[in-house]
C-alpha cells in the first residue's frame, strides 16, 4: 500500500487517538503533526536526520546531575523563554515581567537583614547596592514580601559553579521587605558570562554563528502570600549582549541603571510589582 506524506501523518495522528488521557492525546497528536510538517517543509534527508539523531544522543550523554544539556538546548532555542511567556506573562496584570529561572538557582539561601551584604568572598567585583520597593498592581507597598536573589561573581561564575573557590552562599540571599515595602541588598555589579558551551549545544551555537553569552543580570524570585510568585531578572543597562542574550531572557522593562550614589558606590534601583493570585 503506497502512502502520501500527508496520509502517513494522518495515520500516525489517528493511531494516537485512543490515548486515554485527553491532555496526553492532544500533546502527542500535535507534536506528530508539527514534527512531520517540519521534515516536509525542509525536505529532511536521511543524512540530516541521522546527524540530528547523533546530536540528540550526544546531548543526552552530556547530561548528569549538574549538567543539563537538554535544558541548555531548550534555553538557546528560545523554548524555555516561550514556555515562560505562555505561562507567566500577563501584560494586563501590570505585574513585573517574568523571565527564565536558569540552572543556577539554589533554594534555602541565607535570610539576610535589610541592607546586609551577600558578598562572602572578595574577588574584586565592583561594589553595588541593589534596592527598590515591592508593590501590588495599584502601587501599594507590600511589606513582608520575600526576595530570593542570586547572581554571579566578578569571575563570571555562580558560587555553585566554583565550589572550591566561592563559599556556597556567596552572592545569594533571601531578603524581606520592610514596613514600606522596601528591600536593600549590598552586592557587587554582575558581569556578562558564557553559558556552558563545551558540549553539543555549544557546537550548535558555533555552527549557527551565535555566541554563548548572557547579558549581566541579577536573578530575583519575589513572593508574598496571596500574590502570584514572580521569577525574574534585573539587567545592567551598560552590559554587552542585551540585544543578543543567548537564551532570549532580556525584556526592556527589566533593564536598570547602575549609577554611583553620593558615596561613589553604584546603586541599582528596581521596583517590583506583584499581581494578586488568580
Ligand atoms: C542563568 O541565567 O543563570 C542561565 C540561564 C540559562 C542558561 C544558563 C544560565
Ligand atoms: Fe544567570
């Protein structure tokens, strides 16, 4: 029995129609339709598909408990950011825009006092104060909100990437907003850094003429009972790579200035808005 390309797609989709779980059925049938459409559109050759299989195999073989090459693939294809926009962006809610979590978040950071430093290891980074107010969407300050913050050191690495050099809790901390909804954190200016590029994803970046750099940023998770939790970043306006962040995480509203204060220390002011839980 000969079959056209489109008939074959229809047969596979039909075979999945008995999937008992309705959501799994929807996802697998749609995946097959889009996967087949992709191969038909580019007229994928035998050799190209074999190269694709080899690439996916190498990506899997690169993964272990700490190295998640498939997540890097998702990140560099903009897929992680797409899933984030689908699930967490609500322009009408007027809340601070979210962006991706990334692989370097470590829960249970030390709870630090208002204004306390999260620098536990001096690598010559430029001193900075990161501060602002957390409000609801009507502009009312939210006291008692939790900010969970993490960033890289002047070496370009997060503490979790340099366990023999940086203390585990360096440049990580949880801060609670004061009675006026304010937070204040002593830190160092973040620097741009390359995502791990010594695996298949790095090769793909190279083959497609792309770089592996992220624009300098501080990660922030903000939460308060009764409000939608936020996972976001603050980007340094003077950073390189704002226009070409390799994981597509930059949003204009998340770019902030680092400006010298009266004592010469850099200050980054960034207010955060949380939406009520839906
Ligand atoms: C990060 O911002 O920490 C990150 C995000 C995606 C890939 C690698 C790092
Ligand atoms: Fe990061």
